[in-house]
C-alpha cells in the first residue's frame, strides 16, 4: 500500500545519504524504520504489564476464585 508522508529537506538528505551508504532504497529504509518503531512500542507495552501481580502475596488463581464467589 502506498502512503503519502511529508518529510523535511534534512530528513530527505539524510535518507539519501544513508541509502547510498547501505545500497538500499529510501523506501526500504523508511519501512525498516517503521518496523523498528512498531516493534519497540509493542515490546514497551508488553514490558509495562509484565510482573504487575508479582509483588502480591496472594496466589492469582486463589484471588480470582475468591472474587468470583463474591458475585
């Protein structure tokens, strides 16, 4: 899919220089940058949730069963 993105002159110049250096197209560099950004965001979101229950002394399953009995 094609997407239109406005980039500044300095960004285009930097991409062109990197493109020549790595012998990859500008589009390939942009796709890689987006993939890297999305992966980083995904990893950060998973990391924020990991271990939330870890400091509690109560077993998670026991707590869940207790709460359900209260309904």
